């Protein structure tokens, strides 16, 4: 009797895991899919990027000096992350050099583990040296490495940095987090160039 019960329990658990994986994939697909009309054009990405950048300046005026001293800035206005055991994140943004849009990029990542829900957040990456910018632009599927400093900003406090206090060639800020999915990370996220 115990053998039958153990097999039944094992089958039930396997079915639940399969269901969770299937629901995770469907949830992520539905949240990240866009119709052709909704697809981000360059002008939409530029508009949203400017809004998010101004929002960051209002939240933390110290970031204005970082922006003005950075040779380039990658602004991803909205990243959607969803998961239920399997998860993923996706967003599209613009690379600005001397405050002018020059290229468009996507951020994509996948994750596995205890997670459930969805959230959205914004990400701005400041390239503080020409060398860091060059490395980013020549590598498709670029990832943040040890030469990057990442700050996760929650409401209610200043980041407390300026262009004079940054010691690494890449500085990333994640902010304006909304939703019910615990944990936000840029580890494993890949940045790829888009044609817009």
C-alpha cells in the first residue's frame, strides 16, 4: 500500500511541476508578447527613455552629473519580469552617445527556481569610459561583468553617488520597481543590438 501511495505522490508532484512550468512559459509569453502595432519603434523607445531618465533625475538629482559625464548611456524604460518556477525578463531600450540616440538594444534573461509573479522596472546603464562603451558595442549578447557597479534603488532614499564617486567603468541603476515578484537582478541578462 505504501509503494502505491509513494508512486501516486510522485506522479502528483511531477504533474504539478509540469503544470507550473507550462504556466510559467504561458505567463511569460503573454506578458512579453506584443502585436505588430504595439511593437516598440525607435520613436516610442526614445520617448519612453526620456521620460524614465527625467524620472530618475527627479528621484535623485545626483544622477544628472553621472549622465553628463558618461560618454554613453543605455536606457531601458521598461523591463518585464515574470516567473513561476521558470521565469524570464525582457525589455528594449536606446543607447545614447552625447545625449543623442545611436542604437537600440534588448535585454533578455531567463531564470529557474522558486519564483512566482510578475514585475516591471527600469534600468539605466552609464558607460563611464570609452573603453567600456567599445566593449559593449562590439559584443552581441554582452553581460554586466566585474567591471560594473549595480545599484538597486528603492523609494525613499538617495543613491548618494555622483560622477566623482563612481570607481568602475560601468554603472547601472535599477529603479521604479512595480509588481509582486521578489528579487530583481541583472546577473545573466544579455544585451543585444536591435534594428529599429
